[in-house]
């Protein structure tokens, strides 16, 4: 079905092109008219979901260094070439390799119950035959560190409930335990860690994701329980008798492998060496098929650039799609891009990333110099017709482009409604049926309008002020 | 929190007891008043969810003949005794035993994809190393049987979408393929069967449940795909290239084992040998912890009877709780009860079953002689204050009590809102966090009111008319 909310605004844009320009406007009437047409074209029905579906169905899971990862690189190269992108290439990246293996769990006392769990990314294996110990439950590091000796030899269970929020703000506090819980508990001599999954669902599907060990303390095996299983364990602990759990993980690290950032361009008509980067990540976790995370983002940025490539008059600067390697388990693609393109980063006019699934776009986050705001305000006005007109100051843009901050590259993030994102994030449930093509069309419209304007305005965005060039740790 | 919607109706009932009886009413003012008090007591907060939680947490999965099944029998005996039931006993039942084993699946062409699937109950194993074949998709038996030779050696994929409905009416058409699909496809020489799970969710958790082989045709391995996986397979088939799947099941049948129907009674004050039976089933599938199916029903009937047992004046007839064995995988408990209590069935005044999870009660289904309707109409009036005042003519009452139909035992079914029931039914997701205690309180209220009135009215319900004594096949 074709959609159009803004015949009026299209007509107004066309009229303003013919008759009069708003003297306060920075965008020329022509630029504004082209941006509105791009928005309408994407909103009427784009191919973003088609690209996401193809990556999901033809490749599926694609954890860095896995066979699926190699297939994803081949798929991306073939797709960008077939869609007429210029300078299509794979820039090699060495990525860490980690394999999941067997994962089982059970409560052994005071009652027998199976537990559904999954190893945290990067976890070491349990001893052969599994790890069995009493479980101690905490919802903060303070509570655990208040009784350091009690933890020795035990399984620490971090049980922190994640809040559902449109902006995904519940994720940070919950995921903290996934990131550093095993290191913090290992430091106190714990034998292993279980966390309540960092998610907002109540499905029997645990959420994986990386943990970060501390090289100075023993690495202990760590897994996430599905939320129903975490609640079962919580109820059993509340009975007041000692609760024991056994779990077995056979996951392991393997030697580094080769992957690639895949790149394709719409070459700028006037300043081809100035770059507007549209980023998403090609890899995914292994449990699902990576539909939301991040085939959706790949679909959005490929389609936004493809639509710009079909314009009669290409924008002034080059629009570069970068499908990054290894976002999930090391950011090797992001690090390699920042390093290998260091000389070119002063000519990166902007970078934007799509990595928030299938939620409707709300607007743009931004971290750039002061001359960006009036342009963004006009972009936001154009996007308000599709409900994406908010501006959010600050942010890193996205994990893959966040490394560009130290060079001052203006960073933007496509902000999407994340209310449901963490129901599926990093689980087996991250599958294509969850994709909402209409929301991807809106996200494509927002990305295309932003990218086109950033590539077209005569004056580029000023760089991020020095005091705001802070690297975010993931 | 205490709840009360009907202070007015309580007061009215009390007044009617003191001053005047409705001349059209069949229930005496005292009976009506007691029924209203029972309703209010349960609605204010009952222990139904406590019993469900205990069975769920202390026992968990309890497939017939498994260690969990034996623990469930012990739990039920101990619980009924501790709650003061009379004549608590386990009536032995021989049950079939089937073990799940390993289950894996993958698409091997045109692309590689993992498939999440689970063996149908009773399925035979695949050949060692798995079964690999081309997949043919059908949404009806007619379509399959129109090309009988095409199916030979293939994996038949029954892909029938289930409709969500308050009354659960989408289940029948969808589950038909689980019940007889393997037999029908086996008859045509198919090598195996995959079905789209009979469920209304979109979670990556397949729905198990029994299949019925035909002794006259080869038994072929059969599994259910989760709905996202069924949709993936559907999309791959739509690409038009041959799609091949490999799946491995190591499930197997073992020798029969001993289980039991667990019984406890509130002995009637006047006619102790006349029985009002409250049924639920004690066993569950193995994937989840059987919270909705049917710890919820066990909680409802135990609590309804317990509340009746606490009345100052017990009802005229005996209220008998029967927690049936092996509802899920053979109905052996139901069949044994009907057989061993055959001599007593003429004195079964009524039987009602709770086996629809945690949905709010809507009312009562009924199949009985004509004198039941005016009494039921008064019961419905009492239950309308808690939203459970509908009457649904017909039905089998529930799988466990359905075998009593041939003896004409008046059969009633607690009708609950089943909108969400088939999101979780027979999956790993059937866990206690899905239980809504407030809805169980309402269901307990409805069951207690019905059971009390059925056990108290001077005239028992007339038997089911002969022409309505039809056995339902499950």
C-alpha cells in the first residue's frame, strides 16, 4: 500500500521552490524539495525490509568469524554491487572467534528444576561435568561487595529487573551486570555467575551478549537465565533454604579469523572525497537470525543510500554505506575503520548509524559543532510529518561509529522507539517475523533525508567540540 | 489486596435470607447466601495461585511416568492431607511412558538455517544421523492427498495458521494436523512430518502435544516448528527452489509405568455417597513447568473444595477433588477413573473440570438434563458479579471428565478467556510467571459456587439425555 501523509507539505515545498525562499532557511528551496521527495518516496514503501529479509533468510546467524559471517560479507558485496553502488569493497578485519557449544542448567536443591540459560559472549567453559554450587542472589555490586567472603566458591546470581522504556534507557542499568558482573564476582572468588537476562520480555529465551573479563582476576563461567527462569530461581531462594545450581558450558575461544567491513558508495557530484557515512553492522549474535540486530539497520542504510543514488542530481558529497564487522563481540570492525581511515576522517562530514531494530523513528541524536543545529532543525521539520521530528542532543551515534568521536567527526544516531526492542535483543527470538516493514520505511525516510541534506549543504557540519570528544566504552 | 465488587449483592442476599424468598427461585435463601459468601471469599483473595506455585516450583515438569510425575503424586497427597481433605488417596493408574531425547533441525538447501523444533508426543525417532529430505508444504489434507505420489520420501510440512479467539476455537482446526498429520502423511509414504506449531504466539518456542499414529501405516517421525521457524520455512519455499531439511529426534517409548489419580474429599453432611467431582490434571508436558496446564486448574479445584470444606455447614453431597494422571499423553487417568468408579457413576451428581490456564472465567459450559438449566441460571446470576455469568450449552466439560459422558454424569466446564492460553500451551514458556492470581481467584469463586450449589440443591441434576452421551475423541 502506498502511503502519504503530506501531500500538502510536498506541494508547499514545490511552491516555495518556484516562488519564494524563507529568508531564515539554510536549506535552499531545491534541497528542501529534494529532501521532501526522498521522504515521500521511502514512506510510500521502500525496499528496506527486502534487504533485511534477504540477509536474514539467505544468511541467518552470523557471529564474527563463523561461516555465517563469511556468507554475510559475500551477500553484502553482491547486494551492493547489484544495486549499483560505486567502489564496492570488503575491507579486511581480524575478528575474535568464540563458539557457544553445549549449555545446560538445573536447580539441584531444594527441588529439581531445569534452567534455560545461555553463555555470555566470551565466557569461559565450566569445568568438565559442570559447575555445581550454592547460589547467592544480589541486585547490586554494593550488596555483593558488602560480604566478600560469603561469595567464595559460590555461584553469584545478579537479579536486576530491566525497565521497559521508549528510549531503551532501562538497558544500561541492567546490562551492567552482564558486562562486568563476572569480573567483579571473580575478583571475590566466586565460582561462576548467572545473571537475569537484560531484557523486557517474559519468554523462556535467554539474552546473550558480551561480558568483559578483567585480566587481573580469574575468569569464571557466566551465563544468562531467561527471565522466567530467573524468577523461578528468585522464588526458590525466597523459600529460605540453600539453593544449589549446576550448569555446564562448553563454549570456547578460537584463533582470530578474517572478516570485513563492507563498503559501497554513492559518489558525490562536487566533493566526492567528503564523506557522509551511513553505518549498520553486518554481524549478529548466534542465537537468532539477527533480524532486528542488525539486518534491520543494514536494510535501512542500504535503502536510504540506494534512494539517494537514484536521484536525478546526486548530492554534493559522497554517501558511503559501511556495514561493519564484529559489532557484537569486540567492535573490531569499528576499530579497524577508525584506524585505517584515519587520514580521511577530517573529510567525514557526518556519520549516522541504524542499530535499534524495527521501532518507528522518533528523530535524530546529534553530537556536532554549533552550526549543525539550524540545519538539523530544518531536517527535523521535514521529518516531523512522519513522526520523526525530535532532536536529542548528545550520544555516540552508535557503537560502530562511536570510535570516530576522537577525530571530531559529527555523529548522529537514528533514534527509534525501543519499547519492544529488548524483548528480542540477543535472543533466539530475533527473527524476521518481528520486522515491521512500515516502520523500516519511516526509518529509511529519516535516514535518507538526513544523509541527503548532510551531503548537500554547501557548508559542512562543524566538528565535535574538543571537550565533547569522549570515547564511549561498550 | 482484598477485592469486593458486590457489597450490595452480599447485603441483598443476607436480607433475602431474613425476610423473603423469590417464589420463582430454586435455591433457598440460605443456599444463595452461602454461595454469595463463597464467591466473595475467593474473590477477595484465594490460595489458588499458592497451590499452583507450589506444584510448579516444587515439582515442575511432570510428564506421565517421569520422576516429576511421581513427585507430583506425592505432592498432591501431602497437600490434600495437610489441607484437611478426607479420604485422601492415590488410585493407581498404568501410564504410557515416552521420552523426548535430542531434537535438532536445520534447513540444508537452498540456504543453511537452524530450525527450532520439538518432537510431537509419541513420535518415533528419526533414523540415526537424522532424516534429510525435500520439504513439501500443505495447509490441508485435501491439497496433500491430491498429489499422493509426490509425497513419497518427502518431509511433509503442514503450515496451518491458528487464529486467536476468546473461546480457543482456533485450536481445533490447527491441532488437527498435530493429531493425524503424521498418520495421513505416513499413509502416502512420506518420510517425516513437520507442523507449524498449534499456537497463537510468535516466539521461538515450539508447541508439543500428542500425535496419533494409525497402526495400519508406517510410523514416521514428526515434530513441531516454532512459529517463527515455520514462517522462515514458508518464505524459503516461496523462493521457488527446492527446500531441504534435516532433522534428528531421539525420542522413544518405554514400558508402562505406575502413576495415580489423586483424590481428596469434603464429605457431604447428608448424602455422602453422592459426588460432585472437581477435576484437573496433575501431569504436564515436559518442556515447561506446567503452570497454566494444569497447575492452574489443580490450584482452582483444590482451593474451591478447601473453601467449601471450611464452611460451617457442609453441603449435602460430597465434593470430590480428582487430580487426574496422564491427561496429556493418553488419558489413562480419565479412562481408569471411569472404569474403576463405574458402579459409583450413577451417584455422580455433577463433574466439572478446570483445564484452561489462567484466563478469567467467563461462565459455565453444561451438558445435563433439563432440570439443570433453572439452577444454572441462578448460579450464573451469582457469578455475573465477577464477570463469569455466561452459560454455554454443550461440551464435554474437560478431557478428564469427558469419559463420564457415557454414564450420563452431568458434565460442566469452567469456561475461561483463552485469548492468550495458546501463546504458551505445551511450550517451554508454560511457566509460573504467566499465572494471574486475580484471575485464578475469580475462577476459584466460580468453581466453588457451582460445586457448592450442585452439592446442596435437594434435587440433583438430571442425567445427560441418552442422545447427548457422545464420547469426544482427544
